[in-house]
């Protein structure tokens, strides 16, 4: 049987692709390529369309099924592509009945979904760490973001179900679990910190627990306590900062200020001195002046960030930011370039600070591993993927650490 699932975008999509693969196989789907798409930027959608055309050229006899956030928010555009056989929404892609049906377009109203779907996932193909979904959707309406229209409103999985799933993954040999979702700091009730503490308490055999991207303004007291006192909760936080200027943050409809972001990083660093921070930052948001952009550049140093995920602003149809006065695309690309350069400098400084240190590294495929801070390490000698090893850092090449 020939069944391939191509995953775009976030860790949540990676987890859901395992469910898609299983349910499609059970339904006897054959000679098919399933595209689990992302819609976070216009570029993500463009790449999905480009991949669809390429796959059809390479495999003209295969059926192409498009699902994921881009399919949810742009179903008719994908259905109009001659290469596409079927389009499934984000709820349908996880529903066994959808894979047993032959409906060409099946995309329901995602905003009507009120209960999360719990799907058993025993392994994550080609990944050494396991991604565990705890939440889906988002209740916030940032003016640049289309994801709530792809994922719906926030809904959380029951804590008992999350712990059961985590136990299954540990029993299947995973040394590290990453809690993932669309907005995991909105988890609850109870709050995310309570869930983290329970997982660590009930699974003493779990070596490492990691968080995916968080919204710092939603971090609860128990989560901060766990960061300070639970060594198995990894000292790495990827923050949804988006900008460093208060007026731009207000126009984005973010709920934190520049001072809030700096204070949060300082607080966490006091609790966990070895923490490393990454962040998402958007370059060229509508109305952003050079002075406003400079405050985003300066935020990298003021928060002590070790890495950046830079997004050149792209207007998403239907979002308020798409109706705001837009910047010139050349200016946006130039600011994105400068932000990336700043991120490279921050990463180089972080790497240099690790030289000579001993780190506990989780080996991955391809001869690399990851430290507790999620920093990539090129291994000096092969290690079985999933192995934890204490290694001395001999140097770095500007992108990753080099083990002795």
C-alpha cells in the first residue's frame, strides 16, 4: 500500500499526522499523498500549493488529499486545483468516517467545535522526542493571526487523558515528551502548571518534559514554581513575543507590554539561571516605523534571547491587520533580514557561553543531539537515537555546539 503524509508547520500537526496516517490506513486508503498544511503565513500556503503541484508531477497516478489549517481556511481554493482529489477540514482529518467517505470537500464550521478530540498516539514517526497534544484552538484574536479560524476556540484535553497518554509514550521508550497545542498556556482547568507537576509526579521514569511555544502573560504560579524546582522540566522557553514596541503590540492586540516581556524573562532567569529563551518576532507589521522596529531589535538583548523565529509580516485575508496601512514589501524583507542577523548574533553568543560546559544531551538522528536548553549539538561519535549522554562541549560553528 502506498500512503504518504507530508506535514507542514507546527508540532501539533506532526502529532495529528500520526492519527491521519493510522485512520487513512485503516480505511484502506491507497496510492495517496496527504498534505497536512499550515496557514500561519502566506508563504506557508504558497509552499503547500507548490508542493501539491510538484508531487502531482512526480506521481501523476496518486491521489492528493489536502487537509490542515490551510485547507480549513481556504478549502475552495484548494478544491479548485486540478491536482487535488479531496479537501478535508481540521476536524474531519482526525475522524475515521471522513477517510471512509469519498466526499470531495468535507470542511465543517471549526468555530462550532467545543470538545477536544483525544486520539491515541503511540509513536511519532522519525522523531526521537514525543509530541503530546494537550490543547487545541485559541480564544485570542491577535489582529495578524488566522490560526483561530483554522483551529477554532480553545479547548483542553482532560488531565487524566493527558497523563495516560504520557505514560503510554514513556512505556514505548520515549525519554522526552514535548507538551504541544495552539495556545498551551491557556490549558485548563486546571492550569498548565498543575498538569506539568502531575505528569512529573506520576511519571518518575520520564527523563525530560519540555514545553512548546508559550504566551508569557498566561504563565501561572505553579508553572513558574515547576521551572524553578523541577529539574526534569527543561530550561527552555519559546515565547510568543511578536514585537518590542508597545504601540505595535497594542495594534497586534497582544496582551503584554514590552516591560512585561522583559520582567518575565528576568523572573524566570532568577528561578532557573540556566534557562534559554527563544521567541517569535514579526518584522514589518503595518504602521511599524524604523524606531518601532529598533525596539524589537533591542528586545533581543533586553530579554537575553538565545534564538529567534522571524516572520516577515504577510497579510492574512480576513484578519484586521490585512486592512491596516501596509509597509512596502522591500522594507519588510529588509527588516526581517536584520532581525535574522540579530538572531544569529544572539545564537552565537549563547553557543560561545556553552563551550567547556558539560551538558546532558538527547541523541537524535543524523549525528546531532539536543541539550536541556534545546541547543543543537553535533556529536563526535555516533549515539543511538534516544540515548541520553553527558557530553563536554568543545566548541561551536555558529549554528550548533560541537561535542568533544
